[in-house]
């Protein structure tokens, strides 16, 4: 595992004209795991899980502050402004592997 980032809604971006120009979502800097603990966990999982695409995938986990909007799930019923969120995350965190 390479760490974790927080993807969260920026409430200031949704305040009428005051939020104009602000990004509706913010992505934190990665928080790195404890190296020894993480290496031991990866080693054990590699012994347990199948190899290849069905096995262990290491990278950055993106923790979100909501189930819907911050994961890039779109809906016309809400003003989430998240149509490009997944693309934004992948551009900023190319080794992201999960939400």
C-alpha cells in the first residue's frame, strides 16, 4: 500500500457567487502507512490471494467524505459538480486504486 488521500467536498465552492472559481472537491496529500506493518501485511496477503488482476493491488486508497458525490457518482437530482472528479483524481493521483 502506498498510502491514502481524502477526497472531500469543498462547501465553500457551493456558496452562490462567493464560491465561483473554487474547486468543488479537494484532494489531500497522501498519508503514508507504517512501512514495516504495511510490508508485513502485503507479504501475508500475497501468500493468501491469487496472483494477477484478481489478487492484491497496491496503490493509493481514496477515502471520501460521502458515499455519493465524492466518489464521482453523478445524478441530475443534486448539484454535486462532480462530473470530472474521477478524472481529476486520476490526473492528480495516477496510482489511485480504490475509492
